[in-house]
């Protein structure tokens, strides 16, 4: 048996008028309506262009299309397949939705972010999105570079990203994202912000952190909140925003002379051995490690920033230096130099009576982190 046609020239269409291709959208959109998606979009989104009329209808179409797997404007046509129009009203053509999105300004994007924050708060009140948030919640911040190909793409520029473990320059856009999670719940996206491809990681991070932490509170995170980030957000503006929002923070510190001096001041008897249930790949040593030592020391960061200095715990993790040229028995643990996000959070614990300790993250090698509780809050370690 042979295929008579070129597979690259074959396309499939769902055109049976009596069948529904995306029946799973029924409960999804019903929940969105009960959570007030249409009302939020109607209240907050104001687009002056002619293509911006009825934003609540078009925003709902975009949400439905993305939930059904559409990743481009052309894919939004799946909403019109088969008998979809018998289940849903107000479906718009892909060209209409594309014109609607192209009419957005920066202010309209901020309006849509407000809709997203309000919708998440409503969903958290109607569904168990974040169990355990009344006791402990994490808000993780990270930036990423995404490649784009259009020559006239607005904001596209070269920025650093990692591909197959190597840092390369990629022409694209830079996105900042925040996710809320608990020890019992999977991450829930709290917000995103798209920036120019050459934007510094910390650009706009303070205002973004304030919004994300406020969203976490609105979503039912009434207990302890720990904001976590890598060294790209190691700055006074980010930590200050966390403190003003009443959140703890755990940020990877850069290995500058002050940090090196603080690490050197740790006495040998202050190191506590730790063993991981699974081996961890250390990118610096280029080897699998399963044991390490951890210690902490008080450290004052950002002393050069007037009125923004903060004293916190510098958490340091070191692994054994497997130097084959060293003498036998000389495999002493030494400080490393690279810390992927998360490992330094092993040092966060809870007081007795305040619930379980935050669960340590798995994977990656690490050396240091800066942890600080909000002003006036009791210690969690």
C-alpha cells in the first residue's frame, strides 16, 4: 500500500456540521463566565480603534482558542469547526481577532493584565487552585528570551538565553513571568510582562513583583509568602518591593567581593552536611554529586544604595571538589560559583506551630542565596 499524495501537501479539516471538535471547552468557558471574564474585560479594556469594539467577546474567543490549543491567529479558526456555533455564540473570525490584537497599545496590554489578575482571584475563590495557600505560598519570578523571526517585529533585539546548556545570543523578545504555588499545588501563572529583547532582567521587576504579590494575596494566599528569584533579580528594587508587600524573599546572590568575604568568614565547624536522595548534576564540576555542606552567615546587601540596604541570611552551599590531581583524601568541600534557581531555598524552614517547612527544591547545583523576612515578621528559621 502506498500514499498517493505528498504528506506536506495534505491538510485535514473538521467540517462535519453535526459534530463538535472541542467539547471540552463547554465547562472551561462556563467557569470563565461564572468567574466574570466578560464583565472584567468590558469594565477594564478600552480600545479607541474601530477594531476594539466588544472587547469582552473577542477576549473570550482568544481565551477559548488558547485553551483548545491554538498558538497562532490562523489556528483560531478551530472555534468555527463543525457544530461549535451550536454550542457557543459570539465566535469571531481569525482575521477579526488578529485586527483586535494589532490595535492594542501598551496601555491596553496593562488593562488586559488587570483583567487577568481579577480573573485569577475569582477562579481561586471558585476552584481549589491553591490548596494550602492560607499557610504558605511561593511566588517564583523568572525571565526568558523567546526567539522571533519577523524583520519588523517591534521590540525584537538580541539577548542572552540558554540552549542545550550553552549561553547564546538570540534575536527575540524578553518575557518576565511570575507563578504562584504551594507545597500541595502546582504552579499557577500570576502574571507576565513582555519586554524588548535586549532588556535587562531586572527592568521593571519591582513594579512587576508588587503586582504579582498583590495577585497572590487576592488569590487567597493569606499566610506566609516567599518570593523566589535567581541572580538576575538580585537588586535593591526587587527585594524592597517584596518587603513592602509583606513577603519573605529568597534570591540568588552574585559572587561579588563582599559575598566572597562573607563566605570566607564562615568557620569550618559551622558547615552542616546534607545528602540528597538523588544525585545532582553540578555544571561547574561537570560531575554528579550527592552530598554537600550548607551554612549561613548574616550579610548586609546593597549598602551602596542609600536607604535600601538590607540585612539578611546568606545561605551558602558547597560541594566536594573532585580534583583528580589532588592527593588522596584531599577531596575537601569547597564553595562553588554557580547556583541555578531554587537550591538555596533549602535553608527556609518554619517555626514550630506555623505549619510544615517549605519543601526543598530538587535538581541543580548551588552555592548561595539571600533570605530575608518582611519587616516586623517573626523569623521562619
